[in-house]
């Protein structure tokens, strides 16, 4: 599933293409992509995109005042901005039938938006876990901007529970350090809890724990270790963002169709059995909370008991 760097890369691409653009038509191909949208995509037709915003792994287009177009990419969701092909019909919102072969020339096309500059925005999703939903805003609990890309202190109501991420300047680091220092849960499970800190998934959790030399099953961390973990996390996320994110099976691509390249720099994730780049010990794979986890048994010492 795309994590913070991938979603932020997509947000930046979308912002470049969508900000100030008015949506002329919106088509949903099948009902699964709008399963969380009782009124479908109709509410965004005629609205202008004011900003493209991200919190954690969620994206939304700020459509002004009370309306957001919320997007979750799921496992394989992609946004593509293209010139229109002319193969799709226009005239407001339309829904196709139940086939998996929607969208004419583009396989796995789930939604299409016609923009006022003659271009189209496509949402493509092979595995169909992603979704789009026009939703209402609510005020942020802390009075700070809702996410990256906006100064408005609002957030789509369905994601109001999602915590801030390590790159968010409004993150309450003191509160997060307190959780890391007192938790009885495995620290990797805490990092994956989007209600505590958002945007981190399996890839970057493994990477930041490896960089900080902390075992994924460790519990309450000393303050120094917790600070080192957050510092490592920021370094990993910023490096991945600079590289454009991570892509393994070509299901994640930027708005222009290019893949991310941070996988070439991975130190832990997906390298089980290969030598640790610090000490040479073969990396081990364990299962934690149902997730595959890669670590160095020498550099990341297992907790006692």
C-alpha cells in the first residue's frame, strides 16, 4: 500500500495539474469506487479545486467551503492526468455496469473527471481497494491546518481521527514521545497505528527501526531512543520523498506515470537473508501483528523477556 512518500509525491503532482481547475463532468465506472459516497461523484461537478491536501495516506481535493473530494489509493490506486481520448461520454456523472473492463482504452479505469482546460483526470485501480467520496469538512481538533498543501484548519470528516505524520510541522512530538516511552505494545505496531502517527506502513516502519537500531518488538523506549527513532523516521521519509517513493510491482506511479525509485536504497525491507549493510549478519524475517518484518538480529537487539 502506498505510504506517506508515495502519497505526498502524488499530491504534489495533482496540485500542479488541478489547482484552479473546474470539474466539468465526473464519471464513476462501477459502484465499488464510490462505495463510500451515497450521492456518487455528482457533488463535485461544477466545483473548482482550491487545493490538493494530504494527511497520512489520505488525499483530498479542497472544493471550497464545505466540500472535499476524498481519495484513498488502497493497494493500487493511481491518478493520471491526460489529454482526453474522446472515447468516454460527457454530461455530468455516469455509471457503467459491473464489468472489470471499464474505461475503453485504459484498463482498470474506475473514475474520470473532465477539467475545464480540456484535460481529464483518471483514477485507475487494479485491485479495487481504493475509493473516492465527496464529503463534508470539519474543524481540526488542534486548530492547525488539516494537512500538507493547505492552510485551512479543516479536515474531511471521515479522516478526522487520522493522526498527524512525522513531516507535519504541527505534530505534537511531546505527546508522541510520551506514547513511545510508555507503550506496552511492540513499537512497530505503534508506528503502524494511524491514530497515533500517520503515513507509516510496513516498508518505512522496517526502515526507520533498522536505521535507529531498535528491535520491532521492543516496548516502552527510553526518551533518547524514542527521539532517535523519530529522527530516523524523518530521514527515511524525506529520502524516500526526494526519490519519489517506492515502487515494487508498478502499481504505484506518479500522476505522469513514472514510478518511484527509493526501493534501490532500502536497507531492511524485503532483504531477508541478505547481509546487513552495517555488520554483514544475514537479515531475519519475523511476523509481527500479521505483518512480515525484516531486521538485523545483531544491530537490533531483541528485548529481554
